C-alpha cells in the first residue's frame, strides 16, 4: 500500500512510522521545512520512546519518506491520512478544525485515481461528512471515500499502542474503502486484533466516548481518594477491590493530581460542546471537566496545608513537570496550576523534570530550574512530587533528607510507601491513603 500522512505532529509521525514498519510505503507531509529536513536526518521533534529508531530504520530502508510537497504524495497514494492538529478553540472549547479543512482542500486538488481519505485527527462527529463535502466541491471529478479511523495512542507508549492495539475502529461508508483499510491493518491479524467497522459517525464518537470514559474513571477514583482520606481508608485497596470486578476493570484507577495532557482535557470539552449543541448535554462529562479543573488547583492548597498553613517564606522543590512520565509534553499538566498558585502564595520554587524542562521554561515564570533531582532538593523546605518519572522512584532518601532544610514530602502520585517514608523521618503526605 502507498500511504500519505498529512501532518507530522504526534499522531502523524507515529502513524507514519508504524505503517512503514508494517511494510507499507509511507510519505509524511508537513509544511514546516525545518521539521521535514530534520526528520530526514533522524531528528525527531517529540520525545517518544522507540520512535527515533523506527523512523531512522524505515527511512534508511526506503519505506518512509518526508516531504513538504503534498502533490506527489497524494496523487500516488491509495490512502491519505489527515493527522493535523485539532486544538481547543479559544472561548468555546470546540475542536478547531481549520487545519483539517485546509488539508481536505489541498488533498482534493491533488487526488488521482480512487483514494481513501482517512481522518486520523480527533474530530467531532460529522467532520467526516464535512471533509467529504469539501473534497467533492473542490474537485467534483475526484474518486474517493472519506473514512474515520481514530487513534488511541498514549504518549510514552504510542509505538506499543499502535503496533499492538486492543482494537482498531474504522468508520466507512463504502465497501471499496473498507477493503483498503482492511489491507492497511492486515499485519495486525497476526495478533488477532479486532478491526471494528462502523458507520463514520459511530467511529468519530467512539474516540470521544472512550477518552471521556477514561477521564471519568480517573476523576471517580480521585474523588474516592479524597473520601478515603477522610474516613481512614486506602484508595489503592478500594481501586483494587473494584477493579477486580471484570465489569469495572483495574486500569485508569490510579489517583493523582488530576488528568492533563493533549487529549483528555481537550476531548472532554469538545464532547460536551458537541453534546450541548445536539441538545443532549452530557452532564456527567461536564462534571468530570469541572471536578478535574478544580482538583488541579486544589493541589496547591494541599501543599500549603502540609507545610503548616503558609509557604510565604518557604522554598519548595518540585520534581516532575510534564503531565505524565515518558513525555516532554506539558499541555494541561497539573504543574501549570500548582506552581503559579504556590508562587502567588509567596513560595520560591525550584524545579526539575527529566524531559520537560525546555517547554516548562516557556510556560512557567519565576521558577528556578535545576540540573537534576538532588540540586533541586538542596535547601528546600518541602518536596512536591508531581510526575511519577522512574528516576524519582529510586531517590536516595538519606541524601534527600540531608539536602533539604525540612523533611516534608507531598507525593501527589503515591510512588512512595508511607510507612517507609515516615521511617526515614519525613512528614509524608500522599493521595487517598491513611496518614498514620
Ligand atoms: C490518552 C488516552 O489514553 C489515549 O488512548 C488517547 O488516544 C489520548 O489520550 P495520554 O493523554 O497520552 O493518552 O495519556 P494517559 O496515559 O491516558 O494519561 C492521561 C492523564 O491521565 C495523565 O495526566 C495521567 O497522569 C492521568 N492518569 C492516567 C491518572 O491520573 N490516573 C490513571 O490511572 C491514568
């Protein structure tokens, strides 16, 4: 199969590299010349474990190429994937589809022979139809079908998620398009991955429904964690207990400072907007959004309380800034709520993150960024752990304690054992676990 992928952001690049690993001939297109030239030299613009090796290997083998010119790639492709960004529109929270529609126009002008145009970007229900209309109006003679094929990649595990997905969702309107999509994903039949063919609208909605459900699970366990703290229960025991019920499942029940990232916040907002416009506002989704936003802000109050009610003269060490480990992505990270709140309460902040420092420096002002964990902890009055990077799991606690002015630790990801931390002499606070 010859495949063109428009957009070399997170989804486009991972999809392009993985399709080429499947054995297809892939050209990834982006308007950004610098990015394309960099990619040809093996320079990957995002941090994603395994991606660099995959790109370099398949580029050298000739299965994967990069170009700024869409014309040749589209005219020779059997399938063109639209993988451009769909950010939250300022003001109303709806997905901004400007880039998707612009890509549809560009594609339309260059189609030659029957081509399947695939929406890979996360787009609201009804977008497939609009893309179909744009292409038909721009190029009335074009032979094509528009398909919805949402991605379910987690940052930090994207290659694994693409190569071994739980399922592939494909929304189609014609058998010819179904055959092309079945050929593209045929390598997954080796693992008996279900390829679920649905209507285009169902596929579009499945992506949002999935993300909203997961966001709801996290929000549920986060609220449950607050209750556990009040009544002396342990949220991990409760999560395990309910998760063993096959109808609930144990994943996405880890409590924390609130979900962030490029998907859950944006997609829950967009789904709520879609549902409201359709006259069926999803109240549960609206509540998840509100509870999560409030939670991220409340984390600062939790830190202040752990420090005795005031941080105005204190230096606080923050470990972990990204919204989760194994990514350099800072989008909607809880750290962006917690740190400014602490600063406005008078605290001085020292911070470190293994991969997110570059982005963090652009987003957070008034923070002293440090070289590593131990430099961050030097002379700190308290430690706040925001992201559960592996390297924070194995800190030398004697050293940590000797570097800090006061042994106070607020672990917002529950990576340490409370009894052990108290054994080291820390005043240790975590989420949803008994304090004694
Ligand atoms: C998510 C979906 O998992 C993926 O299927 C979709 O395509 C894109 O959005 P991602 O945003 O990369 O992926 O990260 P994920 O691992 O799902 O975590 C999202 C947020 O939820 C993070 O802030 C994480 O810390 C938080 N989270 C996750 C929890 O707080 N508890 C959990 O148990 C799981």
